[in-house]
C-alpha cells in the first residue's frame, strides 16, 4: 500500500467488473480512498467492500452515468463522505453492436448516452470540485475503436472518438486550475464485454495484434495508476494506447 496516492480520493464509474474494477482496486492498493459506482447495487456494495479489504476507505454508490440526476447524487455523496475528489476515471461503457443498416435508434442513443454523455456529466460535476481544489486528474477510458473505427460498431466508435475530443477540450480548458485530463485507449482486453464477442470477430481482431494475445484489465489499470500519480504531472491532453500494437 501507499505508492503515491495516499490521501487522494478517486471516483471510478463502472467499477464493479472488468477494467473499472481493476482500476478501482489498483488505485486502492496505491493508497487512494475509492468511490466505486455501477448500476447494480449488490455488485457496487461488493466492490466497495473489496476496496476496504485493501485497508483504505471505500464508498459504493449505485448510479447510472446516463442519468444526470444519478451522477449529481454520486458526486454529491463522494463529496459528503470525503470532502474532495482528486481522481475521476470515466470508465463506464457499453456496446450495442450492429451493422449500420440494421442499427436501431436506441442502439445509437444508449451507447452515446453511457459512453460519451456519462463522461460529460461526471467531468462537469467533478471539475467544479477540482477547480476549487486547484488540482485533479480526469482519465477517460476510450478505445482503439475511437481512433481506428470498427465495422459493426458505428455507435461505439463515434462515442469513443467523441470521448477523445472531450479529453482534449477539457485538457485545454481545465489546465488553468491544475487539472490534467488524459485518455487511455485499450485494444482487446479480456472482460465480460469481450467475452460476448463472436469467436470469429475475436480471432479476426487477435490476428491484427502484433503481441498475439488479448490484454488484461490489470494492464490497463497500471497505466491509469501512472496517469493518476505525481509522476505524470506534465502529461495532459494525451491518448495512451494499451493495445498490444493493434494501433500504432
Ligand atoms: P464490462 O466488463 O462490461 O464492465 C462495464 C462496467 O460498467 C460494469 O461495472 C458495469 O456495471 C458498468 N456500467 C455499464 N453501464 C453503466 C451505466 N450506464 N452506468 C454506470 N455503470 C455502468 O466492460 P469492460 O470491458 O471492463 O469495459 C470498461 C471500459 O473499457 C468501457 O468504457 C469500454 O468501452 C472500455 N474498453 C473495453 C475494451 C475491452 O476489450 N474490454 C476495449 C476498449 C475499451 P453494471 O452493469 O452493474 O452497471
């Protein structure tokens, strides 16, 4: 415990499974107090107690990032409990894959609402606290799909590309208050999200990965830990790719 983030407060959305869970536990191991969030209350409670088992304060708040009300309550509860937020990780994300001509309006709207609008809501609410603190880190979990595009994922690719634009705009806008904003763009990572991929789609992607394997949630979390640390004090507006060479 305690390599650099002791006394910091982190808020991670979508922290109950996969990449978000690995990020929450890695920041906790580094000494941060961690607010974990997701839609399922039982999973949120379990993730919060796993954080606390690492010997740091944890708080679980069930919230849907697509809901402005929920995000307001999430950030309000974090502030009430800890008085500050130093690190925001916008990780919550979903896919609703379909080829363009078969894509339903709801597929488009839901993915944009969670993957992009959710990050806007959380960043806006947390930036108000960080501006008062005159410091903070916002880390957005984007995707290789946001830079390369992915057939069958027009909604997801557009949302993740939007997240990169949001990252760069906020990096410029919030630098004045010492708030650093970056994105981490994972490639193919082993989680529930990719377990749902058809085997041929998965093999097709893996064939394009020079390292010839999928990544782990922990390999993404390590980069987030670095970006949240004092060692990353001169990095803002950047996209860090964690993809085994899929995009370079
Ligand atoms: P995952 O295993 O499906 O986990 C998603 C997490 O987000 C869960 O904790 C889920 O909890 C939560 N979540 C989903 N919708 C939410 C909502 N509306 N509000 C709040 N929380 C919500 O996904 P993952 O693979 O770890 O992906 C995490 C992030 O990495 C996503 O942004 C994804 O786009 C990105 N990413 C993943 C990969 C990959 O290969 N896995 C690659 C590139 C980028 P509940 O269901 O309980 O809400």
